[in-house]
C-alpha cells in the first residue's frame, strides 16, 4: 500500500506519505487561499502520479463530543472533491488532537518555533496516516 495522509486546514494542506504501508513520513505543506481546492487537487495529482499512490487518508476533525463542526464539514467537502478527481480509496480518520500531538513530537525533537510552524501541518498529516497504518496492521 502506498498512501498519502492529508491534514486540511483553512489555508494549508499538510501531506504525509507512506511508500511501504508501514511507516509514515511528513512530506510537505501545500498553501492555498482557503476558497478553492483547485490548487490542492493540481498538486496532489503530481504527488500521486510520481509516487504511485493508491490510498488517501484524510483527517476528520471531530469535536470532543464526537459531533461534526465547520472544520469537519470542510473536510467532508474536500473528500468529495478528492473522490471526483481521483479513482482512489479516500479514508476518513478521526484527527482530534493530532496537531497537539504533532506539536509535542516536534518539541521533543528540539525543533525551533519557526521551524515547527513550517512543518506542523505535515507532521499532523503524518500522525493521521500513522493512525490509519496502525489500524490496518491490526486487522
């Protein structure tokens, strides 16, 4: 399995990659204006083709009470856009607290605040993808 983990924000898309189906690694952060998914789809097409990706794992930011808020609705719309543009499996993973977990991971690795800001989204995507890979490994 070759998969991408995706963490959709209001202005960024964190991307992580697993080419082995075992390990997830931060890949990049894609910036967009927050209104159109077109630049994201365009860049993902290139990444998917270059890496022969077969699965997309998208974070679904549920509220702590398990309800879906504005951010979750945005992720669901993005999931639809992904499904319309790619003939790939798109899996939703609960991403509650992944950014907090990513921040702790980066702090533990002595990363400066400036560097953390540049990689936090791809690190959160890595945690989303890692969660999925662990779930698949247990089945």
